[in-house]
């Protein structure tokens, strides 16, 4: 099973700043099948990025994904108030052994 | 508008069974694989099970294999999860989730329901 480790656990930033979230896999993610989700309190996760770098439908271009192999990054430029949430990475390259990271909480400083 | 509405959750004793349902609308249900993903309180999501559009491909997490059974009824636009031999560690919010890719079992999810809570406790 591929273990995904996200860092940092919590990130404290101000609106307007940029954010960089990391997701490291215990082994290479096949075909860069890595997704990122955003979850706000009381809501279901929302798909942001798939295939490591492709934005999902309706996602603003301030969200971008990058990386390959075992190291992946979600970058949010110019944080908006609604961006403060928990972010999860997910690998789906080793289906059916699909795994999620433990999450990064992005909070307002 | 895509809608996924789960039902069937509740409080159940360890060792008992429960059947979850998910009613789908707003898309051509029988074109997409569907999945169940759960989230324990304060934890990250955990994929539970998935089923291809024609039920030919089915997968389970190791933690539920042999206890849970996924199924679908394309005529009723519905997804199901039969959960047997429930354990305390199965306590979670259970989401129904739609696979993003048409006709494929890609296992990443572009729409989620709001979830149904399953609590396993004596």
C-alpha cells in the first residue's frame, strides 16, 4: 500500500499570500495518478486537481498542482478567504489500493 | 445538476448489519463507476469500495473485504453497500462518490454526496 505523507500538518497564512502544500508518497505513483481535494467544515471533499496537474472543472486558476514520482505539490496563489480549509492528496495509480494523505489544515493567520 | 443522496446510516451494535443506499441524479448513471468513501470523525477520507458502470469490476479496501458488498441497480440509478459483521472501527460518515472518467474505473471522484453516518456501538 502506498502511504501518502502530507506536510505541513497546519499552515497559517494571511489572505493574499501564497500557499505551498506537499504530498510525499512511499513509492512512485503510477502515471502520476495523484489528486488533490479541498474540504471545508461540514462539507464533502471537493476535487481540485487530478493527474497531478490538471485542474478539475470549475476550479480557479489560482490552484495548481505539480510533481511526479513520489513528490507532489499543491500551490495556491493569492489566498482567498474561502480557501482556508483542509486539503487532502489521494493516489489512484495502484487501484484498488487507493489511499489518501492525512491532510494539511490551512488556517488564517 | 449532479446529486448524490445517501441513506441507511444509523446506530448499530457490533456484529450486526446495515445497508446503505445512494440515489443518483443529474448524470447518466450507467456511464460511470461509483464508489463508497468513508471518513471517521477527525480523520482523512478512506476509500471503501468501487464498482464499474457494468458491475464487471469491483474492488474493496482490505479493511472491509469479506464483510462489505457493493452493488448497483442502473435501472434505479442507485448504488448500495451491504455491510455485515460491523465493528467499532467502521464508525464513520459514508460518502457515495462518482468516478470522474466516463466509462472507466479511474478511482478519483468529481462529485460526492453529503454522507450518511454509521455508528457501531453497543
